[in-house]
């Protein structure tokens, strides 16, 4: 009886054979696709977990540029490019190590706005070790006042308790304002210079910044820029602290809402 069953199972119709080939090809496609996506998500999730325990996995190296150094690197070259949809402006390799350079060129204020006293481009260097894992992130010197271990620890620590929505490609969490020094309008002008455009809403300022990525020929962004930043400030009598910020970096959207006792951060891949 067993032989007959096996024999009849082996004799499938042409339609069954076609279905079997389609299923096999589908499984093969999934297997080939998983290393390109699943492993990226795994590394990003590991990176997220590391950020929530910042002192254990990172430290800030002070020098000519503030640098975030990973103790146990996980991200690989082009993970940020895959996440944002933006390729690095420049890619370098030497002695088994790699470097990705993102140069965001600030677009000048609209005509009629006073000119800028100095360039305010944003250059981010990603340095990878010999195992091709992201080891260092170098940031512009003028950001040094906010690139501190204390700030990073406080902002990212609650991330571990935040929501992780795989279907929406999003994560969000809450953090406490009183433990972090919130930038004021003057700080933002020091970091980024004059805004491209600005307006007052209910007596409070709203700033808009736009950047184009050097070397980029194909833009993916819901805005007209490769990097778009908006800040909303509180009223003058309350020191004009940032109360809301929204950033679009290619496909990445970051929202920081500081209105209320608990402050919400959301990161989403569009």
C-alpha cells in the first residue's frame, strides 16, 4: 500500500507540475530576497537595542569633530543608504576599511533674507572597520554642545520600551524633558544658520531648512529636498525653546514632539 501511495503521488499532472514549479520559484525568490531585507532589519533592530543602552555600546570621542564610536558595531555599508534611499556622496576604501561620506549642501535663504556669515553644510562621515561594520560616525564640530553621552543616554534609553510597528516600518517612544537640555532658537541658528524660510504662527517662530545631497541625481523625498528640517519654537517669554521638530532624510521621517509632559519621538521609513 505504501508503494502504491508513493507511486501515485509521484505521478502528478502537468498542471500540478506547473504549480509546483511556481511554488518552488516563489520560495527561491523569497530566499534570495531575505538576505537583502531581513538581515538589514535584523541589524537595524540590533542597533536600536544598542541605542537604548547607549553607555554600554557607544561612547563619544572628543577631538576636532564630535564622534560617536560603537563598541560592538553591527551596521554594514549602505544600510543607511537602503534605509533612506539616498546613496552616499562619496565612498572610499583603504586598508580593508570603508568610509561613506554624506555631504548635505545647505540651500541659501530666499532672496531678501540676510546672507550667511559662514557655510552651514552638514557633512556626516561613516567609518567602517575591517569587518565592514559601522564603527564611527563623525559629525560637524558646531554640533558638539548637543553630541554628549548624557544627552544620547537620556533620549534613547526609553526606546527599549517604545512601540515597534513592523508593518508601518516605524518605531516610537517617549522621554522626559527635564533630563535633557532643549535647544532654543539661538542654538538652532548656531547649528544650522539662518533658515531658508520662516514665519510666525500665533506669535511663535517656525523655521524651515533645505539641503541637497552632493552627488545625488535621483531624489526620493516627499519634500523638494534630500534633507528637510522644520523647527517650531515656543513663545519668546518661554525662552523660545524647540517644541516640535520634523526631519525628512530621503525615505526617513523623524518627528520629535516636545509639547506636553512626556515627549514623543517617532522614526519611520516611508
